C-alpha cells in the first residue's frame, strides 16, 4: 500500500442541513409546511365561510373542487417538468397558490371561493411534482430518504396545531386572514429555494432517446383522459354528498363516474400497473393500494368514534393527530442509516399497515377495546410512513432526468384515483345505511382497507430497486 493511499482522507458523507443543500431543504420545508397548514386550515374555516355566504349547499363543491383540479394538474406537471425542467412548473405552482389564497381571502361570493379552491388544487399538483423533480436533480440519492422523511414530518405541526391556530385566527381576526397570511409566508420559502432553482436551471439538458420521445407523445395523448378523470372525480364527490336526498340519481352518478374514472385510469396510469408488472408499474400499484387502504379507513374513524364510542368531535379528532405523528415517525425511521434494502423497508411498512388495520377494526366490532383499536391505527400510521416515503425513493431510483416528472405524477395520480374510488364505494355503503349505521358497516370498510394493504404487500415483492 502506498503512502498516498494510507494518508488519503475518507470521503465525506453528504448531509442535508449543511453546505449547499441547506437553502433547498429549508425552502422545501417551508413550502410543504405552508401547504399542509392550508390543507388543515380549510377544514376548520370552511364551515364559517359557507354560513357567512348563506351557501351551505356549496360545502361539498368547495371540498371537491381542489381534488378535481389536482388530478389534471398532476398530469400537466409531469409532462411540463420533464420537458422544461422543474423551475417553470414550480413558478407556476407558487403563483397559482398565491392567487388561490388571494381569491379566497378577498371573496365576496361563494363562486369566488370555489374558483379559489380549484386554483388551490392546481397549485398543489404543480408544486408536488416540481418539488419531487427538483429534489431528484439537486440532491444525491443517499439523501433522498431523509428528505422524504422531512416531507412527512412537516405535517405534524399542521395536523396538531393547524385547526387550533385557524380557529383562533378565525374567531379573533376573521377567516380571511387564514388565507391572506399564507401569501405572506410564501415569500421567504420561495427566496430560500432560489439557489437550488438556479443550480437546476444551469444543469445540462439530458439527451432524449427515441423511446423517451414516444413516451412523451403517449403522455400528451393521455391528457384528455386526465381531464375526464378530474371531471369524474368532481362529479363523484358531489353525487356522494347528495346520496341520502337523491339515492337513485346520486347512485347512478357515482356508478357512471366510477366507470369513467376506471377507463381514464387505464389510459393515464403506466402499462402493467393493474397486474403489478415488475419494476415501476409495481411501485405505482403499491402506491394505489396502500393509499386507498389507509385513506379509505382514516376518513371514517372520527365518525365511527363519535357514533359507536360516544366521543365528542374534538376527542374523535385524535385520529388525525395519531395519523400525523405516527406517519412522520415511520417516515423518520425509513430515513435513518439502517442499511436495510429499500424494498424490505417497503414490505415492513405494508405488513405493519395490514396488521394495524385489522386491529383497528376492533373499534367497529366491540366497544370495550377503544384504546387497543387506536393503538392499531397508530401502527398502521407508522406503516404508512415507512411505505409512502419508500415509494417516493423508489420512484426516483427507477427514474431519470427525462421521466422523473411523469413517473412522480403517475404514482400520485394512481393514489388519488384509488383513494377517490375507495371513498366513493365506502360512502355509498354508508349512505344506504345512514339512518342507523350498524357496526358491520364500519367493520367492512376497515377490513377492506386491511385487504387492500395486504394486496399491496403481495405486489411489493415485484418492486425492483434500480442500481444507484
């Protein structure tokens, strides 16, 4: 061994919160936290808004609007980010977010609020995809798991404090300042992202192969189907809100919307997803199954606790706190330097989710083990944190600079559509038993979630991690 080799210094491992990565990390943290607070704030402020405008009938529309625009926004953001890089998409997302908050904050009619909510969903899709692509280009692969753990951690404070802060601001200053204040907080987050944006803008444009050009053309052709899926999602949500008053018409609308959504999914989701073909299609399939399992159950737990366990609305909200904290903890765990294969981390998370949801189902079948059922929900949350962040890492590992945007948006679109489908089916089941929901209704919903998580666990065996 030569003297030079003996005295060579070891390579310094890159770190998130030091050097040139620090502004990017702080800027992303700011944007994610801001988006999370806005998400949680709307649920608290919206009841006051519809009462002030004497528009209780528009409550469902205001809730459904961002989900519909989010879906088409994902498709546009994926194509745009891959063709032009993440910076133009990120700028458009930030501008849309600011306009959405200004429009809602200065609204004088409910249609202005709904328009602002549509813009909010558009902004969320643009920001979600562009931030993923920016992270892929600006951070080395070894730092991505920790970055995604921070994404999840930034939802803790908004989940726990968001409703409280929004309630205080609404009572003391008025609901408008909930949205106008978000515009002010957007500025420092944007400024912190500027160095990473400049670095990405000066990066060489990767050469495109013939296969990649064909994939871009196919993605462009799928955009009308993404729009159809958005309309179907919006219609399905609105119809679900009116199932009790108009069961036949509402039920028909839900079925038609599901058919359109299914047909659209075939056209916009990568080929092979429905059979979990090895590689990236399996990643998309697992994201869809896991998202539907967790969100489909979480949406009904507060109602279950209120109806069957006599929880007050505030106590029933404990499930949201459990979700935020446990999800972030699971995501933190996957970001540690544990040396475990990424696919193993993914399968561990899905196994925890499956078992946790089965334990959670005890909340429906019996009234003497509430604490045990909530512990099960906590384990499901940890499993979701492990699996969702691992899926984000795997998505970027199986992508390159030419398709990271499309792959990121494809996974999120699959998750959005699967969650919407699960909520529509479970909502229909609940609507037809709305006079006196029996325990078996909630039991079926939760067990179905466990079955979906188990299917995701099976599909995860077909995920193949790319060499980095």
